[in-house]
C-alpha cells in the first residue's frame, strides 16, 4: 500500500511538472490610471461629476463622484 502511494505521489508530481508553460515568464502590463470629468446643465440646474480609476489586466477599480 505504501509503495502504491509513493508511485502515485511521484506520478502526480511528474504530471504536474509537465504542465508548465514554455519560455520565460511575461511581465504583466503596468496599471493604467483613468480620470473623467462631466459638466452638464439640465432642468434642475447645473451639475458636475467625475471619477478616477485604476485598471490592470482584466481587473479595474473606479470611483465616481
């Protein structure tokens, strides 16, 4: 039983090592800042708004005011 367990652990380790990516690791893109501003006039008067954000790859955070 212990021999079988050792063989399974070694085989799992070899399979996991074989799944690695080829080549050098790629550096992620730097974070991209975002700024926006809005000024408008409506029937209720003038308004202003805006926001700031930060995105990196598929993730992003945006804060509007």
